[in-house]
C-alpha cells in the first residue's frame, strides 16, 4: 500500500506550485479578492503565532480561489527596526546583512508551510526601491502641510549617550546599562494626524467587517470629548487663560485654576517672583514622569500656588491659579478650571490644599443639606448655587451656560481629542532616511523628488553612542542645498517603522513600479484589502496610521476609497500550559520540529482546528496527534478504495444507506461552505469534514451493503476538495492518486444540491414508558395523528402494551412517540 509520507509529498507539491506559478496573479476580468496577513519583522525565526496567522490567510486565499475569485495573496518584510541595529552594535554585523540573512532564513521556513503566496510581489521595506517611495510619500505630506517639526522630549541615557525608544526604558532605567533615563529636548518631525481625527473617528462606522473591540480601541485612542473653551482673564496680565472643559455646566463651581507646569505662560507669570524657583524645580521633577502616571486616579495630586489670580467670566469671582502634576500640557489647552465638587481629581487636590468646594449640581432626590466631602458628584442632576440656572437640569444647563459664554464672547463650544500628532523621527540608522536638508541660507529644504532615494550610507559607525549613527557618515552628512546649491547638512533622523508599514498593502498591488509609488489603476483594481489578518497588538497604532495614510492618499488622488481594510480578523494567541508561547518563558514549540515529525498539513490542520481563529489556542500534543491520525485516516480511505475497486462498484437500486450518505455529503458541503463564507469557523468546518469521513467509513463497512461506486467516489472526492485549503499537499497527492492530472488549486469549490438537502423520510423512535422498542422510517410530512397510529399498531410496541391501559401518548414531531402505560 502507498503509505502517507508527509515530507516527500509536501516537498513535491511545493516544488510543483513553484514551477507552475500556481499562485502568481495579475489583474483580470474576474471579481478580485485581496487577502493579507500582517507582514512580519524578519527576526530570523518563525514561531507558532506566524504559523497560525499564515495558515488562516492561506485557507481563505485557497478557498476564495476555488470559489472563482482572482486572489491577491502577497508576502513581504517589515524590515527596518531596532534589533538589526542592536545586532550591529553587539556583533559587528551590518544591519543590512543581518536583515537580508534573516529574510532568507525565514523565507526558507515559510516555504515549508506551503503557503499560496505570489512571491513575485515580495517587498522588503529596507530595499531602496521600496523606501524611495516611503520618502516620496513623506514629501507629498510635506507639500500638503501634513508634516512639521517641533521640539519635544526624548528619552536620553546619559551614560550610553543615546536616545532610547520607549520600549528600551524599563521602569525608568536604560535597558542596556541600568542607569536612570533623562529627557532631552530635540527638534523632531511630526505627521499632523490630528487634522484627520474627526474623519478617522467618523469612518469607523464604515468598518462593518471589523471586530467591535478593535473599533472601540480606535475610538478610545482618538478620544473625542465635547465641551467648551473658556477664556479667563488673569489679574494684572494682558493675556487670557484659555481652558478646555467638558463640563461648562459646572462653571459656577470653579474655585481655582490649574496650569500644566510646562504651560507657555508660566515663565511670564512667575519670573522674578518668590514662586519662581519652587515651580521651576517642580516642573523639572515632573519631566521624568510619564503622562499616564501623572494623570492616573491613584496618583498623589501635587501642586503649587503661582501667586496669581483669574477672573471667572460668568461670576466675576477672583480665583487662585495653581500648577499641578495632573494637568498635562498637550491635552486640551494645557489649563483647566478646577471644579472640586464635581471632579474627583480636583476634589483630591482641593482637600489636600484646603481650597474651596462649591457644589453646583445635586442629585434629583437630594435635599438642601447636600454636601460634598471626599467623593465628587460626577453625574447630572439639578443645578444649585448657579444664579439664574438654579433648578434647571444640568444636562440642559450645559447648553444654556455654553450659550451664555458664547454671548459674552468668553469662549465657544468645541471638542478635544486625545489623539496626538505622530512623532515620526527616530535617532536611528536602520530606517528610512527623512529626505530633508538644512541650509544656512534657505533653512529646511526638501530633497527634490527626482533625487530620491536618499540612500542609507554604508560608512557609519555603530557605537551605540550619540545621536543617529548617520551623523558619523561624512559622505551622508553633507550635500548641496536643493535650492541654492550651497553646502547643506542632511537630516540624520530616520522614520518610525510604522511609516513603512502604513502603505505596504498598496505597494503589493504594483510592487515593481519604478516610475510611481503604485499604479492608480492597479490599486483601484485590488484595493481595498478584502480580508486583513493579524494580531490584536496592532489594533491601534498600525491600523490607525494605515487608515490615516489611506485618507491622505485619497486627498492626493492616488486612491479612490476611504478605508484600506474592509474586513479584519484578529487572531488569538498560541498558548502552552496556559501562557503565551515565548522564548522568555521557555515554553515554545518549534514549527520546524512539528513539521519534521508530522508534516505541514498536520500542523496547519491543528492550528485551525484547535480553536476558532479569534480565540487563544492552547497547544496540545494530543491534539496534534489527533490531526495526524485524521489525515492518515483520510489517506487510507482513498488508497483502500482505489485498491479495492470501490469507486467502480455498481448498484442498481438506491437504499436508505445510500440516501443517507448522499444527504450527508451535500449537507457537509453546505456546512463547510457556510463556515468559510461567514465567520471563518475553521474548527467547525473541519469537524464537519471529520464527520463525513466517519460516515464514509461506516457506509463502506456496513453489513450486506453493496457500495454505490459513483456516490462513494463523489463522497471521497468531496472530502479531498473540502480539505484542500487546510491540508493542500495531501489533497493534491490524493487527487493525483485518484487519477486526475490537474492541480486541486485550479478546481472549483464543491457545490451542493439544494434538493439533496431535503429529507423525504425521517427515522422515528417508538418508546413504551420511555424505553425504546422500535425505529421506523416515516414520510417527512407525516401528521402527529398518523405517528400515534403507526406507533400503536407497531408489532414491537403491541408486544409490550397488550392488556395494559394507556395513560398518555407523547409525540415529538419527526422524532419520537412515547406511550405511557399502566
Ligand atoms: C471642568 C470640569 C468639571 C471638568 C467637572 C471635568 C468635570 P476628557 O473627558 O478626558 O476630555 N482637563 C482638561 N484639560 C486637561 C489637561 N490638559 N490635563 C488634565 N485634565 C484636563 O476630560 C476633559 C476634562 O478634563 C476637562 O473638563 C478638564 O476638567 C480636564 F465636573 O473642566 B473639566
Ligand atoms: Zn540653501
């Protein structure tokens, strides 16, 4: 007998697909389907998470192809980033060499998985023919006033003398040398993503095919608050203090003001006063504390009086101005009116510093003795202590007071976003160089488009010290100013790698274009991505940045659609012993070992069968064994049937056994198709196929059964085809063994016959006192009365009911009749 040799078969078909360009795609007249898995960082090794991600994508790609779609299924490399630079510092390998070697290694590992990628479309973000276009896009953003430079604070390790990424700072200390990390002011590049905050928020409504949790995460990240900006005059100072509040209804309860210690007015307000030194010291201390720590509810509220006062524009009351840790400079206006009665943070602060607390809203059912002590009242209610607004509901007062403020010219309704502009500068080598120069005469000047790419130089030193290693390359640093031709200095920062990944899905549609970022027609044909698949860890930044890029590209006229990803599937993690598989926990299972032992088809089947794709998946050796046994069982079914001539067996009359099998085959096609079409329920699809395999075995082994060869063959072939997206190598081999010489990848997905799904007979059970006495076939449309009659007349039933009196008869339509006797 031909035995199942996974390795031999898998290599054979991988080679076949490659030689026959089985997965190479071009635009054609068919409906298109673009399936995309988030491209990996080339760390050098694939792990089970990759296997899961890519297996999900591959099943979808293969299924949609068989359903008649023109499928685009590309793969590439998110190839810039810090690890390559660390390797250069540690081992002296150039990042370029390190990265390219890793890409080759990972490609070799990926090829073992038999994934249906169009490798002709492979891209790596570190290749000049890719990052040239990343730079080109940066210039378009610059032209449209969507990039700007601003001073901001970076993490700086004084002992390594280098800028650190946030993830390199571990509890305030440098990951490399364990010294305390400082902040340093650097002038850096930003994308104006906040210009698109409203649009990014609004269009979440279009994302029907996204998980709700991801949409909520995006919404919260953008964080829109509706409220008002109100101007407070400052006593003895000519500028007004603008605050942002979400609660204009509480303005009568504003008893003090708070500025962020970094607020631009601070200097003018306190210079030369007795408050200067302490406030500056306070601001300095706060530099090292993250925004999250400063604003958390638990954080101790701390602040200082500035010696200054504001005038409340509604009450004309004079109230003190403080600085405090819990007000941030870059949210709203960096200043607040504090209403301790109705805001917990303000109340904590007021209680600590003995500031006045005036309640202006009371619960509907509270009486006049309503007081605030340690808990702020944050709900709506009835207005009190608010002059003409007393007695009004606070929700109503919100608009009325906002109107009054507007009439007085003291402010206006507005909204504020939590979303910040996107800091894209990185003081690193291994990234896309920012295509700008600094000229003493002309200032900041963009590189001319025709001079792109600005290539990464080779002659850099990786010392781990100083600013970007690009500053160590003489050849790179100095160039001619694009405007005046004089000597100018290049920008030495590179771009955040999220820039590279914000448009790669577009480049796949036209990866080799050397004239344009991508052909508009090609993008129009393939985009948007019909199904995007990746980890939920990218639910916020990568997806938001990609959406932002897409919206800008639409304005630039390069794309025609609002949203780049129509459907999103966020796959769960792969766990072992209840914890995420990871090197640090030492609980990993190597894909290569599993493939060596059982074959890729088993590995793929297991990761798809063990859990629905969005859920976490617990690794189980028995589960893998089980999938391996199932594959062998399918294998034997086909080989045995061929060897024993089952497919050519003739039968002249149809029996119940045949009818049941036919029903099972068609209903399995329907079930698997539905599972794949709607929710990608791979696990239930696979168990459906397993059931059909069981029934095929039962059918062929049934006593006294003559096999209906053509029906049986139809059943077995259906199994092979339905399994082909999951276990493609085995399916190809079996298909060939059955006698066909076309690749399964070119075949149509099996269709079911609606008529075969209608059962015209049902099996009904007859019970007496709950005990089964007989099973009979009845017409599907039988009435309850007729069922009763048949049961009462049935020979086996009569044997036990004779001479007894019938108490009652229970009928479950199409299933059972139970006769209760005494
Ligand atoms: C007065 C007030 C009364 C406030 C009240 C709240 C409750 P969200 O919803 O998060 O946008 N705020 C404004 N700017 C701030 C800053 N830079 N740092 C810290 N806090 C700031 O919250 C907006 C509210 O947070 C604003 O409304 C302001 O306090 C505070 F009963 O103003 B509120
Ligand atoms: Zn110049």
